[in-house]
């Protein structure tokens, strides 16, 4: 199929001109946890792509009832970018009760260098884990703050299905060049995180 304008073929047979964004994901890096203190992405986050997506798959904590967190590096060696964020969650128990929609004030950050919670009270049973994604926008900009949005689904220690929707921004005009995922206590026992560039 071709796209034609004024008698001129602009796109033909599915081949896009290099200047036209196709919106595809390009896998840049994969990290697999094995009793890991954290999973840190410290290379490949640059001006090559306008945004980056991190997909985390079956993140299983070593310790029961811990938080999965994320933080960002803005130059130096520490993951402590200043952030402002907001979050809400939905839940439902295996027994059919305890459902709810909750604004998570305790997960909000206000000009904070603390880790952003992206899953709360994750269980460490053999079949329990957290899954989701984080989308980081224009991390190399030296003009604008760096926005992020995400969604996590996990097995809560109370035998519940939980989802959190979170968003915010790193309040800096310095480029973000690293992203780190960790548990609030102990290690990430197992799981995989993939980093994609958005074409």
C-alpha cells in the first residue's frame, strides 16, 4: 500500500522515510536479577531516542512485604534526582472483597530525592511477583523537566491483585542518564527488566 500526495508517492510498500517516526520499540538492554541489590541502567540513555520504556517482568523479592522502587541519575554517580510525583492504586482480593480505588498520598514525592515506590507490599511466595512498565520522556533535554509515567501490577502479601498508576517528573534541566530499580529492603531475588528506545 502506498501513501500518495499530489501524485507523488510518499511511502510505498511499508517502507518509511528515515525522517518519519514509525513508533516502534528498539530493545537496547536486558538485565536479569539473581539475588541482585538493584538493576541499574547506566548506559544507552541519551539523545538517540526521544523516550525510553522499561518493562519489568516477574520481579520477585527476596524478602516478603517490600516495596519495588525506581530512581534516576542526573549526571553524578548517585540515583537521587529531585522528583515530584503522584500515584493511585486499585485492588481486589482473591476472596472477592477488599476492592478499592485509593489515592496514595504516602507514595507522592514533593521535590524529593527519595526512591519512587512503584509497587507496595510485594509478596515473596514462589508464585508472587510484580510486572509493569515505566516510560521516561526526553531524558537528554537540557531545557525541560523529565516526565515519567508507569503502571505496575503485582501480587500483594494480602493475597490481592494490586495495580498502581504513577506519574511525575524529575525537576531538573540536567540530562537523566541512569535509571535504577530496587527493593526497599534486601535484594531482587529474580526477574528481568528490558530497556527500549522509542523510535
